[in-house]
């Protein structure tokens, strides 16, 4: 979550040893502050600029970042504010594994407020229902016949966990699809200062069953099959990146 809310600082959480982003590629010379909230990526914000920026690490190929551009067009047309990636001086969106985007100021959502995005989310799902898949990604149902896409590599997971995940995804193979944000929770939603809704951290966005956004936000009725499909996705995505968390979640499958 990359927005203007002051975190509670832990003196023992020293991030000064982290690799700093290559801000020179964006012709930026500013003080940097590490941002909390990114479990799988490192992020810094600039301080003191007229329009501050966020630099984030990314595992995505440039084509996967560029795929977001028309998605963001439709998100904005649906009523959301989004942090568009900024090209470097070389005309690239990714430099040495880092991206740059605007720093969005606003107030964090409360968990009880997330259902308020429902009207915009429905418009977004309708607008993106026919978009092509994000480069390098697969939808959950695709993993019934494939093994690797996005952050998931079923080849490196225990066969019994793979079988549970596939069983869950087989139940939603006919569900309606659209672009999904993929990590919709209060931490990634902001009330901007003009009272608009901003969605940040689109790292996990892809074309998939709409339930992957509807279940965590409570914006549509969720069956047990829907909830299990979301849980299976969380397990598979986190298996290598957050193994301890993934194994706890796998016990619920």
C-alpha cells in the first residue's frame, strides 16, 4: 500500500541496507523513505518533491507492465484512480527491476468500507470482460492443464497440495471472467483528497474469474466453492514467496 499515511515505526526494522532504486533513470534526486505494506516487493517513496513518487521492485517483464496501460484506462473510465507507471528517461517502464509511479495521497479504507467499491468494480468488470490475458499469467482454470504462470509454479509444490488446488479451481472453471486486481483489500484502497477511490498495487492483476475480486471485497455473494478457489490461489501464489504463510493456509484446504 503506497499512500500518505504515517506508519508506526519499529526501530529494529532497519531497511537502510536495502538496495536503493536507480532513481537516476527517472532524473530524480531526492531523499527516499522505505514504505511498509509490501510483502513481496520493496518500495520507497520520495520526500520533498512537488509531486512525490514511489519506486517499487518488480518481478514482471516490461510487457506485463505495459499490459496495465489499457487496463488503467478502463479502470479510470469506471470511476477509479490508479497509479500509472512512469517511463524512465530511456522510455522504459522497468529499469534494473524497478518501476516508478505517482505517490497517491489520501486516507486508508477501513475493512468495513471495502464493499463501497461495488458500483465501480462492476463497471470495471463489464468493461474488461474481453481483454486478453496478461503476458506471463494464467487464470485459475488454466492451471487444470498447465503448471506455471505469474507467481505460481505447480511443479515445485507437493502433489497433494496441487491436487487440492486444482480441485478447487475446477469448481469455478465456468465462472464469468474479467480483469481482476488480484489483491483487493482495504490496504490497497485509498480515499483520495477529493473523495475518489484509488486502487493501488496492481502487481497481481490478470484476467481471471471475477470472484477473485468479489470474494475478498464482499461485493457479490460468495459460495463455498468461490471461497475455496480464492484460498487455493493464495496458497499457490505464496508457496515460494511466503512459504510459512502458504503452509498455514494450505491446512485450510
